[in-house]
């Protein structure tokens, strides 16, 4: 008999526990909790069409509501900073970047969960943005010392860059003071050459009108030449011997195309004047320098 009374008591206890659990579940499921929070929506800087979205934070006052078991975990809203992907949510109208109410709700639900309800004042949230700028900037060569001439060579035409300036578009804060560069490898520049080089990597938020530029220059071996020419004066031909230095390619031409020879009459003699016809040619010596009359 005592054993039967014990079973009845246990069953009664379990019934009370079950009933309490059902009552508690019903109470929780019917409970709605609301909490007011200030959320910081953080957008990273990026280019959006013709606008530059500045790194910026906008604060939003939000009322969060939850019911049932979700209301128990409201402490997750202690984290009030949300860094969202601006490419997925931000819109622009050509003058400003902004979030619509549906975008804000999407960000909040992605961060905290879709089981919560969010309410706030306003339909849009504007983020700081500014128009992109375009500037024509000169190209700078780095490591110019890496351009080597072969032994005995000199420059005839030094290096030129084409184009020597390029148009860069991007945020004003990035474009101002920016220098597009080309880092040159080691090059032996022999003769008349033209080479293409790519620009060094530029900032990902800057776009360039060109990515490659051409470098051109001309060098030649420097040699000395002993040559001859003649000049006529009053039906007499005078033999002239010259010593010249300059690029081998030029000095292989006819002497008449290298120098201009003239007589200049003085009191009792003729003086010989010789002028090179190319800047790269130097007249080292010549004879005769005078002819007595």
C-alpha cells in the first residue's frame, strides 16, 4: 500500500512540472519585448559610378522588437557597430550615396537575425560622397640609372615618354599629389630603340586613361674620323684635312653633309671657317687654317 501511494505522489509531481512548463512556454510565447538602441552603420570608402563614397559612419536610432524565446536573447544588441558591404546595399543618384528603408532593414536582419522587427524614423540614410575628379599628371621614371649605354656609346636623342602625361580619375583626396610611375628594369640601350612599359600598380580606386607608355631614345658608338674635303677659291681647289668626332652612324655619311666649309678673306690671307651641320658632331682639328695670298 505505501508503494502505491509513492507512485501517485510522483505522478502528481511530474504533472505539476509539465503543467508549469506549458504555462511558462505560453507566457514566453505571448511576451513581446522592445528595446531602443543606437546603431552605427559603417560604410567603407569606394567608387560608386562617378561618386566617391567617403569612409563614413551614420548613426541610426532603432527600436528592436522580439517575442517568445527570441526576447530572451536581446543582449546580442550590445554590439552596435555594423560594417556593411556598400556594394550590396548602397545606391547613388549621381549626386549622393544613400540607403533606402529596405536596404537598412536588410542590413539589420543580416546582422542580427530575421526573427526581429526593426523600426526607425525616416526613409533614407545619406552617406557622405563627392564627385570624382580627373587630372592630367606627368609620368615619372624610376630607376633611370638602370638604363645603361654600351661601352663607347653616347646619347644622340635622350629618352622621351609617349604619352608623357596621363589622365587619372578618382577621389580628390587620392588624386592630389599622386604621381604615376614606371619602375624601369636594367636595359642596355643600343642604337635607335623603342620599348613599351606598364605603369606601376595604381590605387584600386583610381582609374587611368592608359596603362602602357612608350619610351624611345637613340644612342650610337662615338668615334673619331679623319677625312678630307676641298674648297675652291678663284679657280683654285684647296685640299682640306679634318678630324671629327661624333656618332658612327653620322660620320659614315659624305663629308659635305657633315660640315660646312667657308673662306673668310682677311688683309693678306684667307681664313678657313668650318661649322658642323649636326649638333652631335665636333670638329677636333683641321688644316690648313690659313692660306697666304
